[in-house]
């Protein structure tokens, strides 16, 4: 996506699976093995050509590393770069690289790989977020341990983008089969995969950094939320990476065998409007739909009241956050008045959603509340990610959709008229450009103007910010409370 998607996009693939007896036995017997349950299986391992959140969730920081990463406080910290400097004009970045880093293939990591990786985003990547790297003019190899990146213009967002999958470092000899054989510099390598069931990560013996506490991590993919919970209760797994049905949280909170970690995310659950298609190209219609939805009631229904009402594409962890959640208070009478002002009947709208629990629950509330103001909505669940990404995200064949945008700072997608929002605003584009090139204070001021303009235009309806809820056996420690990056970072996890 948070799409994002930017984003783009964010979101979960539910793949049918169960915990095999063999997996349970392995986890129980070997203290060096950790099993983590996920509801979202990667379609493949190539995040350079496949959108969605599941691949970087599994591989970023664990198998692939970048020059920098985000720490638990969303601060940019060194990874493959020991340090960096920025020229006074903000256009030249000099990175001092670690000399002892290697790819899992045995190839040394050097400045040549930095040049290869960053320029390859511009030439070979096809995913929606690749345009963030357009600002790169060239990469110079000053020395094997010194890479210099020259931008065409100053960009406040560029270094931050390197903390995402965009900054992943590749070896020229390791890209022959990215969909099946990832080659990175991280603490783990992909040992095996059973489609629809699991991925096994093994410790990389040549890793340059601190040895991971668990030598083997099994990523277990389980479709049904109840089955995912039962896998933890029955010792089939050690961790649930993200609770997808909130009703199950109290049972873990009341069980002293488990730890429940609750925080926030970058993941805005968004009711997307197709701004380029009638009748959603009329701002009065978009505003009417926004007034017609009781977001507090929706949050209570879709996620048991857990989560945050935000009213914008900006989570509280961003420097330019301000609370816009009351911009469109629940007001059915005002919604009806705006629709009457349009002067023509609103045709039935197709609400095309991913077949994920949060989206299905939220869609039912949206359809019911829009019906109360005279707008007919047909809910169409689509397989995610493949069908949703093709028909909604790529082909823009929808009126409304509900999706969890997971990428950090994905508000910038509203500056792209060809993005699936279909939103084209010169003031937004100008303020995004000003934010990217200005001082830190100018960036904050300009980004707040962007968020306010999006709200005024009702470019989308931000239903709620998804919470981060991890459940684990007490023996596992090191979890990050807030999910601030695309990665489910395994590197800090350790036995108690």
C-alpha cells in the first residue's frame, strides 16, 4: 500500500492450513525452534514484482536487509550501513558500509551491490511503490565500503523509504529466481516451503551481525482464525503474529500461560472511493457517504472497539498527525440532504472487498448504514491478494472497497492520479512536493495541509487504525509493541 498497497497496499492473504502433528512435535522438542502463526501467506518471495504486505512481513530484516531500518520507536537506524552523511543541499548521501557483511550465497556485500539494488528498483521493479526511487539520479561506487547516492532534488522521504522493501539489498548473482530462492544478507535464509502450510527459516551461518536466538523459525500459515488460536493453545505454534478476530483476545489475557502485546500500527482501514468514476467523482456524494457511516459503531462491530479512530491517512506515530476523526461526525440527516442536493438518484454501488474478516465485518456495517440513507450497496468479496489486486487495485474496477493500507507514510499515494483512488488534486500534489523538499518544520506543516485537504475532499473514508495484537507463550520475549515497519522482525525475539 501502510497500500501502503502504497500501497501500497496492505493486507492479508488467508490460505487454508492446519498445524500438522509433525510441526507441533518439532516445536515442542527443540528449544532452538520458534513457530509463528500468520494469517497471511506470501504468494511468492518476490516483493519486487508482487504487491501486498505478506512477503516483506516474512522476509524484510529477517532474510533481506537494507542500508537502514526502523527501530521500535520508528527511528531510522544503521543496518548494512554503519553510518551516513547528507550534503548541505540535501541531495547527496554518503554511506559507510559494513566490511564483513555477506550474502547467504557467500558473495561479499559491497558498494557495487548498493548501486545494483537501488538502480534496479528504477529499471526492473514493477510494484506500485517503486516510484519512490525515481528521485535517485545515480549511485557512485566511491570504494568497496563507500556508496554515494545522488538525488535529483532534496527528498525528506527518500531515506525513510530505504527502511522498507525498497531498500533491500540484492546480489547480481542472487536474482535468478527471486520468487522461489531469496538471497539476502540477513540472519536467516529460506530453508524450505510447503505452499498453503509453512515456510522454514534457518540461521544464516555467515551472518555478519548478532546471531539470532532461534536457529530455526517456522512461519505457519493458518486460514481460519479459530484454528490459528487453537494452534497456540495446543502447542502447535509459539506465537500468533496478529490476532485477526478480537473476540479471542480476552481468553488469552485471562490465561497466565500467554502474553498479549497490544499496540498500534501504520495500517489504516480505509473505505476507498473511486474518485474517477460517477457518482463518486462528485464530492457531495463522497461527503454524504462519510456522514452516513458511524465509525465508532463500525469499530465496535468489526474489531470489538479495539483500534483508533483517526479520520485521515496519518497514524499517531507520524510527526504530522492531528486528530481529524470528527471531520465527518455520524449525521444521516446531513447525508440525505447532500444526496438530495446532487439532484439525481445514486445508482447501486459495488463494494468490492478482500475476503478477510475485518473487511467482511466492516462491509456489512457500511452497507447497512448506507442503506439507511437510501444508497444501495452490493458486497462482493474477492480472493486476496490475487483477485482483489488485479480487479480493484490494478484495473480500478470498483465503486467502493475496504482495505487495510499497511505501508508507512502511504498518504503520498493520494499524490498519484493513476493510483487506484482515482484522486487528482493539484494542491495535494504541490504540498506533497513541498513537504518532501522543505525543512522538517515545513514538512510537518505541508503534510498536515495534505491531510486536511484529503479530508475536505472526502477522498476516502478512514474507518479506523488497525491495532497490533500479538499473543505468545510466556517463554518468548522481545516483541515490539507498535508495528511501525513492513517487517515482522524476528531478530529481537528470544527465549525467556
